[in-house]
C-alpha cells in the first residue's frame, strides 16, 4: 500500500468551490445534531471531525487547517452546554497534524485515509480526555473498547464521506 | 529572527490558536457555586451557531414530520375503529378511578392547607418540537423550536406526559437549549414513592440519571417509582421521573447511588411541554375536573349497577329528585313515580329508624359545630321541616338505650366543617341529577376518634 507521496501530483493542493468550504462544516454540524436525535448510535460518529480531517489532508496547509479546525470545534462547542474551546482545541490539533501529514503521505488512497481517520479520532479522544479530566476537572467516562469502535466507525464513514467530497473538487 | 518565524510559522499559529482557546476556557470555567449562565461574548457565539444550524434542522424536521403525517393520518388507519372502542372502555374505567383519586386529591389539599404546604400547580405549558441535539456523547442537551418569542426563559421545566425531560438552559429568539436530566451537570430534587427517601438526581458519565449520595437502605428495590419532590423550585411536585433500576455503591465513599430508568424516553423525544407558568393555587379547570369527577363516576356506576333494573328496588317517592336524600321515613306512603323512566338506585329504608338514621338527621350544612348530632337536629330541622319526621323532632335528647351510642355513625357531622375547608368545591349545592343517596362526605377523619362508628352506616347498598 503506497503510504508516502511519490509524485508532485500527489502532494499538490486541491481547490474546491468557496461554497463547499462554507456549506460543508455547517451541514456537518446540522446533520450531526439532527441525526443524533433520531438515531442514537449516531452519537459515535463525528461529522465535524471528519470534515476537519478532510480539509487538512486535502488542503495541506497546516496554518489554515488549524484555524478551520478551531472554528469548527468552537461551533461544535456552541451546540453543547460546555465551555467553548474544548472541541476547538482538539480539532485545532487534529487539523494541524492532518495537514502536516497530508504533505508527506499519499492521501488519495482509501486505505491511508482509513488509517489516518482512525488515528485522528483517537487523537481527538485523547485530547478531549486530557482537557476535561485534567484541565477542567470533570468526570469523564472512558472505555477503551468503546473508543476503538468509535474510531473504527468514524474511519469507515470517513472513507465514504471523503469519496463523496472528492466529487466536488474543482477540475484543473 | 525573521527566519525563525517564517520557518516555524505553522507551529506558531497552532500555539497561538491553542493558547487563545485555553485562555478562553479559563475565563469561562467557574467554581461550582457560581451561576452557569454565559457571558455576553460566549452567548453571542452560541446564538450565532444555533441561528446558523437550527433553520435547516427545522426545515428537515418539519419535512420529515409531513411525510410521517401523510402516512399516519391517511394511510395507516387500520384497526382505528377497534382502537376507538378500546379507548372508550378505558375512558370509562379511568373515570371511575378518577373519582377515587379526586377524593384523595381533595383530602390532600385540605391536609396541605392545614400544614401550610404550598404545592406548585401547572398553569400553562408550551408545546415544542425537538429539532436537534448537541450531537456529542459528552453533552446531553436538546434543541427545541420555541424560544424567547414564545415566552420561554431559562430554568423552566421541560416534560412529556411520561415524565420529566430536563430544564431550559440557553434561550434564544426562536430556539431553546434543554439540559436533560441525564446530563452530569443537571440536577433535580426527587423522592421515591414507596420509601419516601428524598435525594438529588444527576446524570452519570454514561448518560444515565441517578440519585446520588444516599445512605444504604435495604428498602430500595428495583422498580420503585421516583417522582419529583418539588424542592428544587423548577420541577413541580409529583411528576414522574423514572423507576429504580439498581443500587450501586458510590465509588468515593460509603454511600450509594441509585440508577434510574427514566420515565420519559430521552432517546426518542419528538414533542415536549415547557412549563411556563406554575403557581400555588389549583387551577380552576382542575378544580372543576375534581368536582365533576365524582358526579361522572356516580353516573357510570348507576348505569352499571344491577339495582337499576331491579324490579324489587324500593319505589321512588314523588318529589324526591333533588340530592337523593330520602327525606321521608318508613311511614310515608310509597307512591310510584311513573314520570321518572329510569329511577336511580336507592338505598333501603331503615327498618327501625331512629335519630341516628340518615333519614332522621338534618342536612349536614345546617348542623351547628360543637353540638351533638341529636341536639343539633332539632334546631336545624326547625328551619327545614320536610326532611325530618315530626316524630323525630320531638326527641330533644339521645335515647337512653345503652347499646346504641357505641355505634354512633358520625358521618353527618363531618360536613359541618367541610364547606369551610374546601370552599371551591361546587358539587354540593348543585346536585341537579338524581343520584344514589350516598352523600358526599369527604372528611370523616375530622370527627373525634372516640366517636368513630365501628359499624357501617345504614346507607350501604344491598
């Protein structure tokens, strides 16, 4: 499986219509909120996280990916009753790492995307755990199996979602 | 220096963004005792995001409801007729049950008035659609499609007919955030119905409501219902919360936590009610319901009792269609009233009427407090010559028989104080329909215990 980028085409950035940049995070937040209401199991899927990862690995600009991750995370925080910044910090970190890795890794490959999404979901969980447990002093439920299943589900959904988002890519 | 910034630009941006958010977090996090309300900037961000996300949610939700409505209202109507029949039968049964509960409610009101207890009654609710959630496992909040414009403010109780859901937290123009009882930061005062143990309800880390920090008690069993205690000044008293699922030891001490199965299905909420107005006085509609309950139940009972069509039933005396009180005695010549096609069931007349018989005692509202039934009957009956037979009026004192005073039925004495205790009750003066002679004597417990009759009154149906 080719993990490392081997051609200029693979490391080149992609461009998308501006509307996609705006609509995708909003749609992800809205769907996440709506679908969790009707399907309880949808809680384990984190659509805003998937959008952050996709933006990072395709845009490949750590700076913008950090800012976009923070913005999406803060928006996600705003829908909860927690303090703003918990998801913001976690998604900033994820966006930064995703964009940094996107330069070095072939992110066109579905297998790579699967593994990256799995890993980034665990990274976000770890950051959230650290923030809530050790910085805010809140009790956090932690179950390894649950977190691994959650990461696996997000990775599978991410592969499908990324393929759909690829269709919106601007042809060059 | 310039090369350092240009080389580490990305990392510096990351650090800056993280630092800014950490500082923001630090300013938002307060000590547990302070108010959970947000400051202006944070509230503004929440309002923007909710304003951005909720309109599409509202559209999608209403679209889904429309499709479902077409199916349920026009296509899926099988068995509706049979269901209607079943519901009608259930309604009859509930009316009978309601009569008993109404009596308990009256009694409870009287006792609460005596104790100076102030209960909260629900005056007004606003129905709302649930349009979204937080979308995360860590935060158990809902979004409803009603907000400030609909009269909703923070800290209002949100319920369903099954039980409580939570309370409003952040309220925006057309949307409100509801903190569910399953969230860790929620709280509600609750009481267990059987054991009367009170406690505070919180959600645990896994999103299950639990009563925390209780002393171990063997009486707490699975399945025991739990209701709100009304002590938190948010949820009115007596609303269903859930049932006890199991008792688990508190990890931080010798106390126990009681896990509950919530009465409301918190995972499948579609419509909720927000209690926007609650007060200390029972609403007029509820008072009227209580008043009507016994009357309706009597009618149902009268229809079902076999004595209704019993040819051996005692004849109805003409002119006795008011409250059902048999004013005449056994000496009155029976006269069949053919004008009444369906006479209500009447109790048998006493074989040996005396001053303790219901037929010989003046109406309760004419009796004087503090006087014996026998002595009060004479002056009270003087104003109303019809109910009391002349032979009874002439008896100024109780009969000197030694056996009777032990079995004194004191029921008529109770209503003397009854109109003062419960003035809103409107059933007594109305009584427009013929009813069984069972008088409405809701407070027999107010008579002194020494005079409580061990035997039944002569009004009992045969």
